[in-house]
C-alpha cells in the first residue's frame, strides 16, 4: 500500500498579506482612538461651588475694570493632566468697539497674556501648571471707557486647552450700568444756582 501525504501548508498570497497588515493597523489605531476618546477634557468653572459654570457681573460706567469671574472660587478641573497650554476669553459683541477691553494679570506665572482689540479676544499662552492658569484667570476683567456705553449685555466666552483637548466654553455675562454718570449729572444740575433773566 502506498502512503499518501497531504501538505496543509500553502504560501500566503501578497494580497492576503496586505489585507492582514491593513487589518492589524486598523486594530491598533482604533485602540489609540479609544484611549484618546477616554481622556477627559479640562473643565473651566467661573463660579466655583455655585450652580453651573457661568458667572454674571455688573460693570458700572466710569467704575473702572470689573472682575467678570469669581476671583476666589474660579476653578479648573483636569483629572487627566497637570498642565495646560492656552486659554481664551472672547467678547462675542462689542457695540462700543475699541473702547471695550479685557485684561488679566499674569503675575509671576510666566504666562503670556495678550489682548487683540480687533477681535475682542484675550489669550493666555504657555505650558504651565493648571494652578497658574487658574490664578491668572481669576484676575480677568472687563472695561469700557465710553461716556455713553451701550447697555446691551456683553457675553465673554472662555475656554482652556492642553493643546489636544479644549474645555466646553464657560460664559461670563456682563451687565452694563450706564446710569451712574447721568444720575450724578442730574444731581449736579439740581445743586446749580438758578439763573433769573430780567425782562
């Protein structure tokens, strides 16, 4: 009786190798995507322990720069990282134009703070600890030097970023009180001596 040997080994075709390689790359990339998706973005909270993440402030005409965040309670939560690379605060509308501005004090943090009057946008830049960004953002102010400011509420949209993930925007609403100067003017007129004309 003759022996019959059947070989189960067969070469893999180049096309099959290409298909398997593409599948392997896809599996690896999908895993990396899943890990990136699982990373949580930083959270910017303008009011600390109060409800929500937004803040409301009132600017009074001729009152000078007004804080538009809680200067002691503003917080940045970032459990997946220790450093940030940028923050942004943008005035969505500026009916008084270049007379309106935003400012923040970098202190000794080393962060670069710049206000672009053409865009109504304040930026903080630099790879620094979360605490440094929190410190500087707690000094964020709005100012309007108009002697007859438009009383429309101003909205300031603020975000922080780690160069990959950006927080959801927190909104600072600025109420404009333009009555103070006019009230002083009325009071001054009441105290002015009357001028009597002779007939």
